[in-house]
């Protein structure tokens, strides 16, 4: 009779609107009916005197009661947690592919014609931005350095001549025409130094490298140090020691460096779901093959549709500092479109179906008690409990099927005894 009244009440509520369970007033109205039924003591069938089960030595202690010690609970790996508030998430699930973050990929270019003299990093090595990772030998570099050194010598000479002529002209010993000619030569020497310096900078020589050229041994004038453009891990080495680079038909890249602490998730969102998708939305990332999980957020929603699939390209950024994911993985992404708070919610793993009813197992002093519950809203992780539980009650959240099996065993023994 008790189940019948609850069922009729829920049916009436559903008739008032399929989403009625979402509204507090509806829950309050039906709660009074259900609570009145639950608080009414159930009549015991005739012939079932109190304590009858104990007379037969059963250990379930009554209907829906499972007696277990703390040691037995621990051996069964049953974890418990209090029922309480939870955030229910609704979203759009779409397939995705993990790819490197384009802003964190560095391609190490040769930039000059030469040969590989040193390779200081191997595949998988970690590098720091600005670190020397290779050395090239190049005639182009040697010529550029030589031109700069020559320009420095010419500048020093022209500076001396200019200072001398300036002193003579100020004393009216030298003609103005001679002074102007020397001054122009000095300015040209300065310009030449600046031009050769800019050429060296274009070859990726640092200011310290250029300033140290006069003291550099002649044997190193043809060498060019290659520095890492970004910090990260060497994911590709494209040349071998002694290989020619930079010319037509030759390799122009030495390494590919990637910072995989941040990844992109390339998503394909159908046109029908696009209105609910926008920049900044959180995204839950999961792998279909294993238990890998991650959290990201959307950084780009393409304004263009793929004409063949009628879907849009969406990119989510994923924090991957723990190296959980690798580029190339296929994943399923849930784009969070709505979040709602539930006053009482339980993990889905805590729910069991017994006799067509949803139940949870509530911790008692002697073990667990089966408790029928009425569910409301839900998502992939939690279900809202509308009736049947009070906030803070401790329930079994893992391996609840063990308790279901134990309860079924006890009830079977009880029926057999009768």
C-alpha cells in the first residue's frame, strides 16, 4: 500500500509536467504525501511475530537490514560518504582529438647554408628557451662576421682621423673642406658597422655574441650556435651530424620542440548544438579506452561550418602538466552548458535497483539499511534525491552491489526458512 501511494503521487506530479521535479514547490507538495506514508508504521503479516528471524539464527536483523562489522566492510572495499549538496552538470558530448598547442611549438630553423657540426640534444630531451642545442659551420656566417670585424677596424681608423681633423680645423690649421671629407668618411664607417651588425642579428647572433667577436678565435668565426626558440621537449630531430642544411633541396629545420604541458582538444560540434557553445565554457575530457580524465575550457568557436559535416571547429585548451594525454588521442568531450545545485545528491555508483525501486544503503551502527529513494535531476556523475535521504546521512558509494547481493542472500534464506 505504501509503494502504491508513492507511485500515485509521483504519477500525479508527472502529469502536472515532466519537469515538475525541478521545482521546489512541487517537491514540497509531494513530500508531505510521501512523508505521511513513510511515517505510518507498516502492518506486519500475520504469523510473523517479532523476533521470528532471530529464532532461526538469521543475520539480517529485519527487512532491508544488513549486519556487517567494520572489518567486513573494509574487506569488501565499501567506501562511504555523506549525502549532501552537489553541482549537476548538463552538457553536449562531442568527439575530439588531442593536438599540440600551436602557440607552444618551436621549429628550430637553420637560417643559413652550412653543415651540422654539433647536435647537443636527443629525442625526448628537455630544453630551455635560449639554450644552445646545435652548432653549424657556415661560410655565410664566416663572411658576415668578417665583414663586421672589418667594419669595426675601419670605424676605429676613421674615428681617429676625424678627431685629428676636428682639432686642426678648430685651430684654423686645416681647411674646412678637408674636415668635412673626413667627417663624412667617419659617418660612413659608423653606418657600415650598423649594417653588418644588423646582418649578424638577422642570423640570430645575440648582442653578447656580436660584442665578443673581436676576442673570438679565428677557428670559431665560421661557427653558428643554434638556440632553442621555446622551452619544451625535443619531439623530432630532422638532421644528422655532418648533414648539409639551408640550401635548395636540403633540410631547413634541425629540431621540433613542443611544450606539452598545455594541449589543444580539436572538437567537431554539430550545428544544432552550436547555440549553446561559447568561449570560456568548461569542458570535461575523457578517454573511451581508459580512465584518463581532464578539465579544459573553450578558447575558440569557428564562425564557419564544414560544408560536408555541417559542424563547426571548436578548440578547448587542456592543462596537461601531469602528462595524462598525448597528441593524437581520441577523446570524448562534454561541453558544460548548464550547472544546477542539488541540495541532496548521491553518486550514481551508490544507486542500486531492487524490486523495480531505486535504493541506497545507509550506514547504521550494525551495518547498513536499505533505503528506497525518489530521484530528481541527474547528470553523468550524480543523481538528485528528492525523497528518502536526509542531508549528512552516510551511504555506501562504492561496491554497493555487494550489499545488494548480501541482502538478496539474506532474503532468500528467510524465504527458505518459511
